[in-house]
């Protein structure tokens, strides 16, 4: 879960630079860079063996019907709603 949060912030930071600050970043270089950084993040977290701050069970759900579902089920259901609309 920590890797997702870190990577989300990482991507949002770059998007802010590109969209709001109008800074050009080559797409091919950026995508390769993001993959390398993601590998670095994952490797660092695995080697440190530090416990994650949030756990999947502590992620807030939008409604009570999701409380007994796994994260995979929640994501799958939400994607199906998007595809059906």
C-alpha cells in the first residue's frame, strides 16, 4: 500500500509540472524513468523490511457494502460500473 501512495504522489508531482507549470518532459524518457523509480521504491521497501503505515483493511470504503470485500473485489466492481455506464 505504501508503494501505491508513494508512486501516486510521484506521478501527481510530475503531472503538476507538466500541466500547471507547462514544463515539457519527453514521454518515452518519463515512462522509462517512472518504471526505474518504481523498481527502486519497491526494492527499497522490500530490503528495509519496515512495516507499511496503512494496511489494506484501513482504507476507507465509500459505503457499507464494500466492508466485507477484498481490495481486488472492490476495484473489479468499480471498474465494471465504469464500463457499464
